[in-house]
C-alpha cells in the first residue's frame, strides 16, 4: 500500500513538485516520499489518537477541503519541506496545498474502487497493524 501511495503522490506531483523550480531536481523523489509519509503519519496519528470513527467518516463523507485531516497533512508536509529542504515557508505551504488535497481526494476514490490495496480496511490494517473489519464498524 505504501508503494502505491507513493505512486499516487508522484502521479499528482507534476506542477507542485516535478515541474517546480523551487524544488531542486535531486530532491524531487525524496519530496514525493515526504508527501506520502505526511499523509500516512496524519492518518495513523488520527487513528492512534482514538479518532478511528472520524477517520472512517473522512473516507465515507469526504468534505476534503474542510477536513482537519487535510489541514494536518498540508501543515506536516509544508513543515518538512521548510525544515528538510530549505524551501521558504510560503513556497512550502503553496506546494503542500497544491499536492496534498488532490492526493487525498484520489485516495478516497481509490478506497471506494476495485483497488484492494486502497480498500479502507486494508489502509487501516497497514497503518495500525490490526485487522479492522469495516462491516463491524458502526458510524454514528
């Protein structure tokens, strides 16, 4: 799943990363990896923080641009760009805002599709190491 998420990010990284002169060419794959890990860290942190139902709701009712998960992933990725790659804060935030929301939207679509790697139960199992049976999860 993590490799597929990396490819999902890479496929959406055109303008934000791959064709962006602010991101040095030698760091572009590393930056894509940072975006992927930011998404994983935020989802995992949310679930480990006792917000499993909120995370499930995010995937089922995606008000993506108003969701705290997106905001957290955007901020985390922007901080990594700023701290690890010396990209100024404004540029880092602009890159993050142009990449993370579309990737998260695509991840939601993939979780509802035929791709078993992105099935919601597979995502949660990979992130937590615990099998999550979505048929037994009741969302209030």
